[in-house]
C-alpha cells in the first residue's frame, strides 16, 4: 500500500502541467505501449469514503499476461473537494513486478467540524511504462461523504426526524446555526462579512458628521452675532458657506465608492451559489424515496427563490447591525450635546422593542397566517394539477367545474388576506405615530430651554431631527426584521431538503462489496491457474469472473410479501440475457436491481467492480440539447467520439431522420478530431478518452436544443434513447423492455443490434481490437417468445425465484414455457405474481 510520495525523482503532474499534458492529446500522460501490453487501471470508476474514516484505499489492477515489470504514476486532483481541506494531496509511482496484479494507494481524508455537501476529487494514472492505461478507468472519482446534519449537529436528533422534528426547533435558533455555518464554512464569506460590518459604519459616521454640521450651520454660520465670527472656518460667512457645502457633499463620494465595492463583493451571490451548488449536489445523491418525496417544482423553487431568500436573510443581519450602529450614534450625540433628552431618545427604541415582542408573540399565537398559507398552497396545488392533467379534464368535460373550484378557492384566499392587510397597515403606522408623538413632547417640554439659552437652537433642532430619524430608521429596521423572519421559512425548507436521506452510504457499501468480491474472485482465478498462464495475448483471466446473484431477497415493504426470496443465479460475462416471466412477477424489479437503481434487502448482486453498468429505462428521455449532444451524452470526452462509429450505429438502427439532423455535427466532429489528432487509432480499437469537463460544461451552457424534438416520430425518439446507450458502450447494459416500442420487423432489427453489441464487445468497433476489450453483457426483458430465443441465456421468473434456462432449448419447449408463464396470471393460484411490482 502506497501513500504520499516524497521521492525527489518524481513530482506530481498538477496545475498547468496536467492541463498541458491533457491538451497534448495523451502524448505523455496517456501514451500507449504496444497492442499486446498489459493494461493498468483503477478497479472502479467511483470510490466512497466518509470524512471521519480518516483514509481511503484506492485499488489499481493489472490486466494481461503479468509478464515483466510495469510502472505508472498517480496523483490526486482537486474537484469540489480541495487538497488540504477535504483530503491530503497524494502522488507517487506504482511498480508492478512480474505476476503482480494488484496495488493500492492510501489517501488520507480531513474531517471538518462543519456540515458540507458531498465533495469529490479525482485520482489519475499517468505516464505508463511497459503497459497501457485503461481507456475508461485511467482516472477515478472519490466521493467524500459528510454525515453531519444541516446546518449543524446541534439539533441533529430533531433534524433526523424530518419535517416533524423541525417543529421542535425554534426558527431563530435554526437561523443562528445557519448564520454560523455560512460565516465559518463557506469560502471567503467570513472576510466579506467582516468588511461589510466595518465599512457599513461609514454611513453612521457620516450621519454623526452631518448632525454636528447642522448645529454649526444654525449656531454659527447663520447666527449673525459678532461673537460667532471667531468660529467661522473662512474669513467671511460667504466663503465659510461654500466650504461647508463642499464638506457636506464630499463624503458621499466615499459612500458611493463603498457601495460599488460592496456590490462587486457580491456577498449574497456567493452565498446563493454555495447553497444552490450544495442543494443540487445533494439532490443528485438522493435516495429513490427522497427523490420521489420532492416534486420537481418544489426543488426548482428551493434552488431559486429558496436559496435566494436564505442568502438575503444572512445579509439582513448585517443590515440590522448597521441600524444598531446608527442608534448608537444618535445616543452618543445626544449624551454629548443634550443629555437632558436622553431618556426620550432611549424610550423610543424601548417602545419599539416592546412592540416587536408583542407582534412576535401575536404572530406565534395567531392561526390566520397558517390558514392563509394552507389555502394558498391549495390554490397552487389545484393550478398545478390542472396544468399537468389538462387533457383528462378536457376529455371528461370538467373545465367549468374546475373554473368554479378555482374561483371559490381564490375568493377564500382573498378574504383570508384582508386581516393581514389591516394588520400590515397598523404596523406601518406605529413608527409613523411614534416620531411625531415624541417630537411634540420634546417641543412642549424643552422649548423653554431654548428661550433661556440653556441649549442652543441648533442643538434643539438637531435633537428633533434625531427623533424623526429614529422613527424612520425604526420603520426600516422593522421592515428588515419582517423580511428576515420571512427568510426563516426558506431556511426551514432548505434544512428539510438538505437533510433528506441519500443513497451514498448504500452505494459505499455496495461499492466496497463489489471491490472485495472482485478481489477475491481474481485471487481465486490466479491461484487456480498459477503456472498455467495463457501466453496468448489478449486473454484476460479477469474476464472469466461471472456475474452472480447470491441468496438475494427483495420486497418493496419491509415485512411485506417479498418479490424475490433467496434467488441465486449466475451468468458468464459477455452474454445476452433475456428475462421472462408473467405480468407482475418482478421483471422490471429484477432489472432495476441489476442496474443498481434499487438494492436487495438481503443477499447480493455481484457485478465485477471494473465493469460499468448502464440502466436504460423503457421511457425515452431526451434532453434540451441538440440531437448530437443527446447521442453522445454518455461519453466523458466529446473529442473521443468517433463520428464514423456513430453513423454506423444509427444506420444499423435505421435512424435516417436523426442522421439528417446530425450531418453537420458528424462533419464537424471528423474535422475536429483530425485537427486535434484524436482520430489516430489506439491499440485496443476504442477511442482514447481524455478528460475535458470544462469543454463539456461550456458546450452545455451554449447549447440551444431548439424544436427538433417535434420533427421526430415516437419510434425515432426511442431509438435515440437506445443509440445513446450503445454509443456510450458500457460493459454491462440493462434494458427495460427495449423491444416494446417497435413492430415485429423493427424489434428483430434491434435485437440483432443488441446481439452484435455483445458478440463484438462493443457495437461498430474495429475487429482487430476486440480481444483486448472487456466482454459486453446485456440484460433485457422481452415481449414475445421468439425474442427470448435469440438470447444466449434466459432467466425465467416464477414464484419469486429466477431460473436459468439455456436459450438453445427447443423452440416448442421455450414457447410452451413462455406461454405458460404468461397465462399463469389468470389462475387464482398466481397470487404471488400480483404481490410484487413488475
């Protein structure tokens, strides 16, 4: 096991070196040896580690003859996880001696005291000596799992209960933890916050300066008594007035400049970006149950308005600090210039604080707001239902009824909003009343002090101005507080979404089980065939590891009727496997288990860890991208796509319309590959795969899907869905009813394409590299008995078990068994078939 290397003879390819190596088209970092050289690659494309584990072991495997010594270098590369923050930078060199087929790299992780979304970094292999790097596994990703609750572990017990537990947490307490997380965890937020807190006080300093200047104007500049001439700034009052005017205006330039710098600092934008990126990353790692519990419109709302509201809530706290600073300025000024009026100055904020407390208590006890929100939610729900189910409503002539229901609910919402509107008017007028009231009291009580020259006229007028300012500032502060409390709801909703369960721990468990099972299987193979190594190049022992289901049990509800129970079946790699069974027997469920969409309750499904698994749904999904981008969506690097291969696959699937749509893209791709040198063939017959995520993201941002979807028939869309999978070329492909969409002739064509994909170890790839490619396995459900006959192996589902039937069984026997399984659902004894989902 190797970890961070301090060998002076080796320096990691990081930063510009890695970027340069990538741009050179693998001339160095991914250079290839001879065709028959061994292959060195990672054992899986993704590794999982919890940050509190302290370290992760990354396995590297060697495939081939195991003859001679080979070397590769490795280094970590930052992604969303940064070296020195989430993990320790690691680099070094791996040397495989003769007959050595496995090495390990240890990478240390760094535990954080604060919550963070799941972070990722990469590990890359480079500079092979005496070997080739794996096409798809010369790099891998490491997901660092944080098990803390958002925003902190202070309320962990309550937050793990979900929305019910959130009711046990005070909104203010939750916001405090959120504020601490943003300040201490989000990059660059702490110094931006401190800068805003300090420089926002310049406005208060300017306010103090203007108060003093106003007194000077009244008591000196416009006081024509001769004894004030000594206090003039300039020899004459006219010149002094000019200077005072300049001094009054000049600070505004500084304040304006600060506000521009503050806008450029974009504190709200940085926070919004952090929340959006974290929530989006969290959503992508949701478990199936969590994803199903969050409707897409709710997640869209959370990613936009929710994150925006939470970010602005943080900023509202800074605005409140600025208002508190202004109150401190007014208090200090009054103490210096008019100490007798300090009780009035202090009484105003005290009454305001009492008012806020009463309003807060009233809002907690009131049910009007919650009723209005419930009614508003009902209106929105009705509108969403009508939009999504319009065709059903129109076909059953229910549009008038829906109009009546909508009008009734919106009128109810209007009536429930009236009390809140009245309360808002009263709240708005409280500070408006408070200012004039205190000013009137002050004039009545302290006018005699001006008459007796106890205080100057300027001080008297400045104090009146302070009372008016306090009144208006309180009105603004009250609005800030209301806006701040409104953001509590956004933070509560985000907290629910951030703490929904993910499937990361399950993936980590499955990933490590697959890796361990692969390791044991390889050890067994190499022990059994020790001394009997096949000298023929291109024969890989690892390809002999079967795909196995071992004592697997699964049910949709724990304790309920199982769909599968103690299923054990296996198949060699490189087989076309048809899955048959009666309706409701669990065909879709079995393929979802094989595709790792769901996981067994007991037992295991073992697919060697170095094989990529692709689950292809029955429904066709097209992205809002161009036809070309849809087709190559599964390819890590667009430059690696061979346009001739894409054309061949589309021709085999008889996709004439799509071919016409991508003609320009095929020509552009061919020219691009010639320009970059990516069209040069590689020894194993597959396209070289260089990582270029930045180019991909740029293309995605600039892509405009257009309305090409409307030009396609349904069957053409389904073919694009299948062609995308074939172009990606995974080692294990799981297809849900891929022949359901076609007539008999086209279904036969598609079946031949799938069989060719398996036999050729990748469709439309050069024959000369076939023996160096990993076997391709394909699992699919069929519609008719003759479709199952074309498969190499047939898995028949019956009574919660999976039986392995060879497809070479007589035609009549297979048809008889197939038809028998199809008709079993009509028998009263076929109850178990209905208990499991298809």
